[in-house]
């Protein structure tokens, strides 16, 4: 059983936002909304400052509170790769999933349902990478099966220092950032 | 320094979460109030004391049905995909507090109607013969009234606790993520319900009894608030910062003045003096309790959405 995840190399990401544009185009994300975004995270004291640039999105958590809190069964874990998805025609727009997400990765689509990154499952099921990964000009984004020790993402994680986001929230996020 | 800039600007998400407005706060308040009224009515019914508690057993169930309908309308208004509201009743998700709540709300209606039938108002029984018949059926066995009373107490407790668990189940919002929130909302519901009956009761003994009960509830509510704060400030950095939103932050004036001062301490002092017959019973005290209960829900809902794992971590 595959467990899809992403590994993003923050030492290569330049914050060009190609991933953001690709997502909006591929998934027809409405104007003013984002399924993925860029975070510029600066730490330290001048002049010793360190900036990490990250491409962020839903972390497709292994312990997804957004799925557990959904009263309609709209938020669910897809049978393939543990991807967290939303059935639009089951969502009542109660917004519990939005409150439950520590990453604020979800939003209410103008049509009323909760929306978020799908890891481009429609592309992945045909053997392609998610749109954001496929357009990255610096090749800093990697998508694959985290359960397969020989996959590209697993090899990167075993060989490089990395961190997920807000690990302490206990959601077991499946996107890791190489540092 | 630690600075985080993000390019995302999703409506109602950024810069701070604001997905739930007055509808949810009002609903949580009404849910707590109805829960409290059900428990108080249930108490009198289960002890066969419905004749001495006129207001509690005659007016309150009818008022609860009206308020519950207003609360459910507020919930419906909050939904952004309104035509799919029926999906909540097409499934039951045991891990979802909201799923529990939607089913509890559905069970509350028949329980309230049962309580209403114990002492339906005269002007209605004169007009509707069926009401008279159903009420008479309920009175054929005392055990039926006792059962209605117990059902109201149990469902009232479930409703009151659920309004707190609905928020405390969200680990992503540190201010809400406290097990004290459920008992706090239940006790606050009881205190506002006792205040409301105290306000409306024409019978002096009933009014006095409810004022005494309200004093106990207000004391317990104050203890619960203190426990909530202690729980947060003795936890992680993000929880401490969440508590600071109430203690010293943007929500502090409303929290200290309107929730703690006007909503609990001042009415507690007035009512304590009143039940000792040192001052006359004044409607201002229960009115303050009710307004304080409403503002408590608003403050917790609003401040809880501002509390956050990442943003809090950025503060010094």
C-alpha cells in the first residue's frame, strides 16, 4: 500500500511561485484563492540571518483531524496513497475541517464546499507528478511513495536533514522540507 | 527574530482565521441555555414537582422549542453549502463532535415536546383537543412524567457538554483545546437558564429557589474559568499565548469586564444578598448573567480562532 508524500528542498527553492500558478491552472482554483503558497521564514539576529523558502500546501496528514471532525463524511482518506480529499457533493460547508487544520490549508470555495490541495490525484492516478512538482524550475519538489524505501522521496529523507511543519500538533504531516 | 511571510491570502483564513461569526456564538449560547433549561425542567419533572414549579414546567419547554429553532436557524445560516445540510443526517461519524451534536439536536425536540405536554398552557389546550388528550395520557402514570424528566436531564447534559466539546476537539486552536471548556459551557448554560427562569417566574418560592441555584452555578462557572486559565498557562507556549489573548490581549477588556465582572461576580454578589433578604431581588442580576453567558461564547469563539500554532510561535 503506497503512502504518497512530498519532499521539498528548501536550499533549492527560490520562491518563484511557478508551483502556485501551475496549481491554479491545473485545478481551476478561483481568483483570490490558493491551494498552495510560498512561505518565507526568516530566523536569527542581524547580520546572521537565515531564510527558508518553502512551497506549502495541505500536508495530507496521516492523522488528519479534518477528516475525523467532518460530520458529513465529505472529508475522507483516498484509498490510494492516503491522500486527504473532499467529496464536494457531501460537504455542507460547516467549516469544522478548516478549524481543525493547524496549517490553515483549507478554504471555502466560492461554490460553498471546503476545498484544498488534492496532490493532483487525477494526474497521479495516470502516472504523472502533481502539477506543482512537474513545473518546478529548480527541481526542488519531489513526489512519491514514502512507504517504499527505494523511492526517490524515501532516499532523500534518509540521506538529508529534514523537518515537517508543526509536527508538535500531532497530525503526522506527509510533506517534509530538506534543510 | 523570527519572521514569517506567506503569499496566501484566502478569504476568512488570512491574516487570521475568521470562519465562524455571530451565528456560531449565538448558537452555542442558545444551545447551552436550552441545555440548562432542560436539566432544570427535567429535575422538577423527575421529582414530580411540576405543580410547584409553574414557570419551569409550563413556560420553559415551549420557550426552549422556540430558542432551539432560532439556534438551528443560526447554524443553518452559517453553512456555506446550505443545500447539502441533509448530508449531516445521512451518516453518523462517531469521531466528529459536530455529528454527535446534529443528532443530539434532533433528539432534543421530542424530549422538549414531552416536557411541554406535562403542563401545556391553558390557552392552547382550550383550542387544541389533541393537546389535552396527549397531556392526559402522560398523566395516567407518574412514571411517564418521571421518564420525560430524566430524558430531559440526560439530553440537556449531552447538549450542554457537546457545545463545549465541539470547540475543545480542535487541537489546531490552542485556546479551545482544553477539556474544561465542556463543563464550563454546561455550567454557564445552567447559570443562564436559572437566571432566565428567575427572571420570568411569578411564583416567589420558585424565583427564590432558582436564584439560589444560580448562585451555585455562577460560583462553579467562576471556578471553571479559573481552571481553564490555569490549564492553559501551565501548558505549552502556544497555549500560554492563547490564554494571554484573554488575560492581557485584545480580548482582555471584554473578558474581564463583561464576562467575569458583569456576567459572574456582580450578579453573584447581588443575588447572594437577595437570597439572604438583605436587598430585594432585582431583574438586573439575571439579565447580567444572561448577557455575560452570551458574551462568553462570543469571546471564546472569536479569540479561539485567533489562537494558532504558527502565529503564536512567532511571538517573542
